[in-house]
C-alpha cells in the first residue's frame, strides 16, 4: 500500500460512508435550525404562559427578530418585564416618605 492510494474508493463502504456523512450533515443542520426556532419562540411562550397584555406586539417583534436580531431582544424584554407592575413600583418609590437619619438630629 502506498501513501497516495486511498482505501475504500469506489466500493460499497465508500458509498455507505458518503450516505452516513450526508445523514449526519442534514441532521446537524436540521437540529441547528430547530434550536434557532425554539430560541426565537421564547418570548411568545413566556407571553402566553403569563397572559401578557401585549401578546400581539411580542409575536410581531419575534417574527421581525428573525431578520433583525436586536428587535428580538426587545421582544424578550417586553415579554419578561411586567411594565404595569414596574411603573406602579416606581410610582410607590417616588411617593414614599423619605427616611431621615436620626443620628444627625442629635
């Protein structure tokens, strides 16, 4: 056997290895696309699970996020943050009485 000759060329094993490689390649691409799809569906799933008020907006942003990924980040932020509760919390913080340090008065 010389260094230049290649074993399994034009044999049944060669064909079987090409078929196995094609199956692995197609499976890897399909798994990658499926993972990408499931990753992009996170905001929609979160919005449906929490009965979010902006499900339509989150869905639209998610679909646009397939093209422009920064829009998908906005969909994630809107889906995971309840802005109504956040605004109420900020309002309560703003209107809460300030606490003074008692040691300064002495």
